[in-house]
C-alpha cells in the first residue's frame, strides 16, 4: 500500500510556488509508492496543477479568518479516509493545523506558534536567522531535527502548452515579436508596486525595441495596469482576463518578464523565464526569485525592507528611486 502524505499549502500564490522545493524533496525519498496530496485554497490550486508529483488536490472551502469548526470536522472526516501517514503544515496559523489534527494523521509536522503546539506531533522551533529564506523553512520540515537542510533545485512549474495556445487564439495574441510581460500588481499592497509612470517609461522603450508588451495580473491588478495601458498604444492589457493557471501558461512564452515581488514573479522564475524582479518594501533575502535567469532590481535605503503594505513614511522612495534606466539595462542583459 502506498504511503500518502498531505501538505497543507500556503495561502499566498508565491509561497505556494516556493513549496515546490518541498514537493521535489519528497519525490526524491527512497520510496517507490509515495503519494503527495495538497490541501489548498482554491485560488492556489492552479499552481499545484502545474507541479510534478502531486497526486490529489483537495480544495479548502474556508475564507481567510473563518473558523467554520463544523465544516472543518466534516472535511477532516473525508481526509481521514485517505489514511495519510504524514502531514506538513506550511502556514503558521492555528486554524491550518486543525484539520490534520481532527483527521488523526499520525505525524503532523509544522512550526510552533499561535498556541498550536498541541495540534502537532512534531512542532519545530522556527530558526529565522539560520533559515532566512522561506523556501528553506519549508524544506526543513521534511528534514530530521538537527540535520542540515539540503540545497535543492529551484522550484519548477510545468506550463500547460495547449492552454497557452488556445488562449493566444482566443485573445488574438501573437508570438511574431519577442514578448515582454510586465506585472504591475502585487496582492499584498501598494508598497510592493513600482510606480505606473516607471512601467510606462519602460514599456515605451520595450515597444520601440520591437517587443510585444503584455500586462498580466489578476482582476485586483487592473487598477495598477489601467494607466499603463492608457498611456501606451499597442500594449495588450490582459489583467483580469485570465485565471491564474492561464497567466502562468502565458508567462512561459515571455522573452523577458518585469515584475513586482508577487506570485507572478515567482511563477516566471519557476518557469525559467528571463526575469527582472522589483523589490522595495520586501526583501530578496526572504523570498528571492529562485532562478539563474532572474535578476533583482533594488536600491539600498535605510528604511527598506519595511514589509508594510503601504509606505509608513509616505515617501515611497524604495520604489520611486528605483530608476527606469536600471531596470531597462537589466532587462537588456537578460539571455535571449
């Protein structure tokens, strides 16, 4: 009988992509019959559909902050039937550890916090200085206590080429010119977003060089994309016109991606596309784009990173002073 492992997945798209390194480590375990399932928020399901080694995707019906104890008991009852032997709880919340505990999974591994130690059979202390990167913290959960965390290949996503081709036809897109994809949104908040006027100036240069320029993002990114699309004739604004999975598939066609620190930034890295990643309020030391084709654009100022949703000082210099010239030159250096 196959051993079946459950991963309770993160709620942020970028974090979900980084968890592929944990899945890769489990794929490499010396067991012939090992199945890895994920319990995942519906919006992150397309990420796991594009990972190797995922057997089953179980969608979690709970909204952010919702306890829903009765519904959690019902879901735990259904999960118990799969007879999982191990569970890795990647989010740090109390609620994320409830279902594996209610399901009676024998080994439940996660980091202590929010009073949830009682819900875990292996509650780890989070060594933030020893494990500064989020990806290493995830992988460390599968390593016995006291052992070194191995260096694993960067996360990899496998795009759906047929879906990309169908979307290209439906939206009348073309690959006749090299494609530059700009991702002007960031779900976390405006402090992560490079100013629209900078994207406009960059987009104009890329158009003049002969690129096709697409704007990509979720419906929540349409407000950030609108001034860019309005200012640049010929730019295709695709924000809100694709689901996440299709956005990932379209990213796989890019000759260059320029993105704020967001889920799409991590998707571009995991697809192996040339990438310029824009950092201001967040830190590439914590969630870097894990790809040899990724370049980080960041300036060093005293107040960055602050990890705030909005600039607490009101000047937003970490992004305003990140120059178009710097980003453009990095994009030009990207391998073709």
